[in-house]
């Protein structure tokens, strides 16, 4: 997901991302250890990450769903997260049979179509959604 371009200027400063990861139930212990490891590394290397929280959403005999809640200081902090070698390594490890289906990403931001197009290209349209807000506000700087 690395991109050498800077994200386009945005109207919102703070933004939030939810990443839903579907894990084979027999791999949950390994996944949770990896989650703690990446959490520690992100805390150490990403000053623009304001919240980085992993929660368990649901579980069945075959699959457990987790949610990462990530709040970024600004879009450049999101770009830095995606460019972080620790994050890239973590994502590569998830591709080794831990996930039972692709990660679903939901972004909460006050972005125009150009800004959304940039991130859609970066993440891919199949697993990215921009939260359809009914009400809300975003910090302006």
C-alpha cells in the first residue's frame, strides 16, 4: 500500500479508520500476539497515530472478526502508517493463511471526490468504504 505521492490536501484534519479482519478461529491466538506486537511498534514509530485499538467483534466455530480502530492526526499520518515497514510486514504475515477473507476498511473523513479517489486507488475499491454519515462533524484546522 505504499505510495510515494502525498495525499491531496483535505478539509478535515483528524480522520478515523476501521479495519475489520476476519481470522480463522484456529489462528486467533497467533493473530492476537501479532496485534500486540504491531500495536507496540506503531506506538513507537507513528506520532500521528492518535488511537490504535484492537477489539474482538464476533466469533463462530470457523471465524473470528476483529476491528482495528485507528484515529489519525491527519491524512499524512495515515500515509505514514501505510508506508511504515512494520505495518507492511504485519500485513504480509496476515496473508500467510491467518485471514479467512480480505480486510474490510471503512474511513470516516470529510473528503471531496478527488480525495476519496486517491485513497480508493491506494486501498482498492473492493475493500474500502467511506462511511455514509447521517450526522457528524470533523475537526478543521
